C-alpha cells in the first residue's frame, strides 16, 4: 500500500519558482486588507459564493442554465435535473464551509459530511461513504467514447488507512513551523485526489476542502473572489498539472510541484483580481471616471454585468447612465447592442 509522508513532500518543494510564487501570493494578499464597507462586502461575498458553486460544478462538466441557477440559488425553487441537484448540493456544502471553518477541524468525519451535502437532496444513501468499488480517472471524447485511463486511484480496501493517515499527517504538519501552510494544503489535495476515496464527487470535494483549508489558515480569498472561477478559466492547465503530479504516486515517485505551482498561480491571480476591485472602488472621482477606468483596464470588450462585479459601490442604474454618457461622448465604444452589448476602449 502507498506510504504517505506529507512533511517530506512539503519540504521537497523548495524550488525557486514555488518560493517566489508564495511570496507573490503574500504580497497580493496584503493588498486586500483594506476591504470595502461591510454592506458592499456582503454583496461581493454573495456574488462570489454563487460563482464558486457554478464554477466548481462546471469544471466537472456540470452545467445549468442561467435562469435555472437563479431559480434554485436565489428563488429557492426545487431542482428538476441531476445537474440542478448537484448545483444545490454544492451550494449547501459551501455554505457549511463558510459557517464552520473557524472552529471546525479537519477530520475524516467532516470530509464525509462535505460529500454527503453534495448528494443529500438526490441520493442521500450514497453521500458521505467511502467507495466500495474501484474507480478510475478516465478521459472521454466529445461523443462519450473512452480515450484512455488517466489514473487508477487507490483500492477501496486501502482507503480507510490512507485517509486516516493523510488527515493525521496534515494536522501534524500544520503545527510544524517547518511546513509552509500553503504547500501543505496543496500537497494534501493532490494526495486526496490520488486516493479518490469516494466513488464519485472527489473533484468537487477537493475544491470544497481547498476553500475550507485556505479559509481556516488565514487565506480568505474565497470570501470575496472565487478561486474555483480562476481555476475554471485555466481548466486545461488544472487537469494537465494534476495529471503530471499524479504520475508515479503509487510508487512514491510523483512530483507535487506541477499542481502546487499551478494552484499558487491561481491564488495569486485571485488576490490580484480582488485587489483591483478594492482599488477601483476606492479611487476618487465620479462614477464615469470609475467606469471608464474599468473599461480601459480590460484587455477584452467587457459587459455591463462584468463592470457591476467590479464596481460594487455603484448601482446598476448609475453604471448604465455612465455607459450611455461615455458612449455618447465617444470615450468608449459599444460592441454590439442589446442584451449582449459589450464595451471597449477607444
């Protein structure tokens, strides 16, 4: 059976690129301490909680129409499809993470609880239980045909021992000053995914655990900007680096650096985005100046909704008024009119 030595793997990650990325995360994290007023902060949290729910599901190919997202997450209507049940389940699990992370310790019991929340509304008898059949990580083409088996996780009879050992070692490492907390979290996530303790839902649970552990150890990005959204926008690299870091895992020959570096890069990007939101909202000037800045800073044409997500201190009506005035004065250009209108710099 696989032998896990979490501390040894964490200490091996002393590559200059990883060290510099950790430093960059800390620098950008420091820029986010001056957060907006509480009422606006709550709006930012709610927006990105929903974004985390939809993004983490979409990483697994689970998609729900936008209007049904509103029905389920905002209007609290009942799900009708498997995908909608998964959306609601992830929302419930993530809500629990935000409610308990300050006093909940990492345990096998809590990991099982997170899995249970995912399936509570559709197949509660399946949720929260380790696998009893071998599962496989496989790649399929667009027609559903098997392309290859990417990775064979641990056997069902090995899961109890591996998970108990992994959780114990993680908690011990977090008390060890020699172990960097970010590296420990991401090495833990790789081991969790290689064990693949549940028959299904491991990817979603891994992102819930990532959010939980980052929040618990002082990296509160997901309160205000979704890390899963950043991952979704880099989803091919996510799967590529995860595969690279799993090669040779059973023989203790895998390299954790690929996935760890990727996750640090995503964390850095998330903090940069949050810092930009804070900067844009704190800048002096009238609404037109702020809207113009966001459009000029964007590398691509940007929608009204995307501007709203940045300028949380401005109402939709104020942003619409600014867009019209800026367009009429030829300071920006509108790319396509109507529902799908986008705006771009001149």
